[in-house]
C-alpha cells in the first residue's frame, strides 16, 4: 500500500494506475490506502475523497499518464509519480 504525503506531511487521496491488456486502469484510493467505490467515499475514514494524484506501477504506465496530462484538459490538474519514487 502506498501512502502519498503532500509537502505539509498530510496524506492525500490518489489513483493507483496500472496497465491491463494495453489499457490504462486507474483505481481510486483514499489517503489511508483503502480502495474507493464509484462514489469516492471511504468507509474506513468515513469521508468523501478527492483524487488529484496518480501513482503509477511502472515506467510504461508513468509515460502514458504523463502523455495524457500534457494532451488532455481532463488530466491537466493531476500530478503523477512512479510508485518506487514515493
């Protein structure tokens, strides 16, 4: 489980990004690491989550996500990191 910490040491919600059969799959996760449903509500923390960070499992996934961030307005507000660099 990856924990994402912002500069002010506050954990934040994120997407876990992987490649499956050549397609990008992004699974929303609470800052506590709990997987989220479609409503982005964490049953463990009892809060609504807002994912704006993407954690990639590989360099291939990272490069694809960076491409989306550069080219798509829907991704422009996201930040991205490789899981090993956390």
